[in-house]
C-alpha cells in the first residue's frame, strides 16, 4: 500500500516536470518567429505560456483531488454507514 502511494507521487511529479520542461524547451523554436512578426520579447512571450501550462496542470490536479475525495467519501459511507 505504501509503495503504491509513493509510486503515484513520483509519477505525478515526473509528469508535471515532463510537461513544464517540454514546454520550456520547445518554446525556443517559436520565440524567433513570434518576436520577428510581433516585435515582442522573450519575456513577453514565455510568461503567458508558462501561466497557461500551470493553469492546465492545476485544473487536472484539482479534478483528480475532487475525484479521490468523492471516492473516499463513498467508501467511508459504504463501510461505516451513518447511524
């Protein structure tokens, strides 16, 4: 049981890093064309991209937490019904 929890946390952290670092690394491919066409700098382009990524990850983590909270409540009610 304990190893499963550790594995879930480790895989979640790896997925988070994979998405954020992949976005960060691939953003360099698009900065030059965006900068040339719009005249914006790298800071102006990269900041919204990082905020969008964090926002999407937050939504996914929040949805998972809500699901687990509801599942825990259902299990609790099934095993220990209210008197």
